[in-house]
C-alpha cells in the first residue's frame, strides 16, 4: 500500500498515511472535518524528520509571490511592439510555461495569440521572469505548469 486516506461525506477525516516502497511509514496526518490537525514525517529508516507539506506550489520571488504578482511582473517586462500598436492590435494572449526543479522558467509558449510580434514579445517577457521557489511533491522538487492570460489594451 502506498497511501491510506479516510473521508466522511466527502470531507477529509481520520488518519492519512503514506508509505515508502519498502512499506515503511513515510508520513502520517490527522484530519477532522477537512482540516489537518497534526502531522509527522519519517525517513526511510523510520526516524522522525521535521514535518513538511505534501504539496507545495511554486512561489514567485517578486511581490507576494501570488499569481497576480506573476502577471504584474510579466506586464512590467512586456514592451508593446510598434507594428502592433500602429495596427491597433489588442486583446488577450494565453501563455503556458513551466517552472523547473531549479525554479527557472522554461518552455514558454503562446496557446492563444494575437499576432506574431506580440506573441514573441509575450514569450520574451515570460522568459525574463526571476526565479521561483520550486514546487514540491512529498518533499521532492517537481516541475510545475502555469497558464497565464495577458490582456493588451492600447
């Protein structure tokens, strides 16, 4: 068994346990009415280690680290292309990018774009973002995907 979880009427309750592949207990958390009451973590040897969250999303290094801070940072790094400004191009672009296990942005792509010059500038603005505090899953760094809208108005 890898994980044991208990629910009552859809709410997390009781004891939740995660196990190493060897069967050794990895972490234990107690819940009531959907709220974690306490928890403890263990090394593969069975020794107690400091508690860590099971799932942690990346936090941006500017502002308060929120998604709004990410959008604001992209806006500051975006320069409206002159050809798009002259043509009166405005609207919304949807971008995706990943934060890798070192906290760096990679694989920025436009999912829904406006025109080639605006799309290219949006990718550049995202690529210039500063480091993130990395995402973690069960204590291990993991790659994390973001989807960000950018609204352009002249």
